[in-house]
C-alpha cells in the first residue's frame, strides 16, 4: 500500500474564504491571487473554489496559459508585468492585463505591434521599495503610457509593506493618493491584511483587492490574529498516520541528537511525515499536532521521513491513528497552518509552497 501521507485541498473552504474577502471590502472587485501555483495548492486543483473571483492575478505566462486552459475568459493580471518584449505577444493573444513598474516595460510597449491595445496597471512605489515608479516619476510614466496607441486603459496599483502590523497603511496610502490625484483609472491597493483590517475604508480598498494568503486559510497578521478571528477556513490539510508506537521510560531519548529526554514513562507514536514531505525541520518539541483530532505535540527532531508525537492525551491512539500536521482532522478539529509555521519561525506561505511532490494530493 502507499505510504500513509496525503494532502487534501478543500474546495468549499476556498470558496468560503474568497467570499469572506469579498465581504471584507464591500463594493470592490476581487483578484484571486494564484501565483506560486496557487500558493502550493495547484492552480488546476484550486480553480473550482476560486472561479467566483472577478479576475486572477499571477506572475508567470505559463500560469496564465493554464488559467485560460481551464476555461477562464475574464481578466488575468500579470503582477510583475512582462520580462521581455516577446512576452507582450502572448499578452495580446491571451488578453492579459499587465503591470508596468519600470521604464523598460514602457519601452517594450512602445515597440510592440498589436491590433488590440493593452490594459496596464501602472505601479507606484509608495514605500515598499521593491517594484514601481517613485512618486515624483509616476505622472511622467503615466503621460508616456497615455500617449501610446498600444495602451488602452491605465489603472494604478501599489503594495503595502506593513498592512499586517501596527505601522499600518496610512503613510503609504497618503503617498498613493497624492501621486495619483486627478488621474483617471481604477485602483488596486489592498492585499489580504489590508483588506481584512482596512477594507471598510473606501480609499484603501479601491476598485480591486488582491487577497492571497487569506484565501488559502492563513491569517495574514498571525500571531496577532488567527483564522478563527477572521472567519477563515483551512484550505489545505496535511495528514498522515502512526506507523509505530514506543513506550519510553524516564531518561529515554528520542530522535537524532537525543534532543528530547523523557521525564518519566511516556507513550509516543511515530508518524510517516518528515522534512522530505515539506514539513519544516525547524519544528521542535512542543509544535502542535492533532492525533485523532486531539491536540498534542511533536517530540524531538523532525527526520527526513518521520516525526514522533506525544500520545499522553490520546489513550486510544495506536498504529494507524490519524495525525494532522495542519488543516482539518477527520472529526472536524482544526489546526491552522500558522501554528506549525510559527513553531518553525516562518509563515504559512512557506509551508504551503514547500509541500513536496512526493505527497499525494486529493481534492474534495
């Protein structure tokens, strides 16, 4: 039989979270962000749960082709725009909207031969300092674009760096408002955190919101808030089973490096999951897991293919018992992906995207 580990993608949860984001920013249209292969969920697997979006936002032309192949005829936005001039040919053929964040991309458009003008999103660097025109240069870029016959409609986009923290969005929002004042075109500003925390502000939500991580069941401002606070549901479950049970005595150690020593008699289960499956090696003793839906803890170091879990609170558990690493257990108990991510010193994003190819994935 196959090794007893499996990831499950929850279509209903994707649909629920997308609707939750729509309600967080009433009146705004919603991009479903599916970059990084839908945050590790798989574009094809996630599509049914996300097709209620107003558009799909992503990075790669390959991802755009896959979304079109699924039958999507609505807007698709390239969040980083094109990388070379010939990319514009595919934008024309597939009807893609694309971000313009530098002079070189305007130069490419100026040389592009097309019968159908392009919809572009002019990006402002409002303080993130990754992509975008500086505020004092935005109007010159807009003037160049507006003069091109290759360009149809110009929208505006920026990205908040601190929407998930106390710093908030006020300073960047003020920069954006000043730089785009009186310029026509739709606006897209808010990511997941800004949509949830500031979606009631019409200036912040703009015309389009761009929720990413929240759609996939992770709180964008964890650990300050969890998914229950925001009314989100897990969209990915990683689960396995116990393949052995060990009875420890006081002084017995567990795993490589003997990093855990039993303080007394202790029953542990060995579960078929490790860092080769995408489970973080940095998770140590105390990382929460669910066994038969009961919250317990990981013990010792994560191995390539196995982990050890404490069975003290789960007397009925034994060989074959379900172990939920994140997501929803068989009895409905939830372990948000943010919890093991925090134990590993990282974010839920990384765990989703790092799911190993050897893990079978099913869709429900």
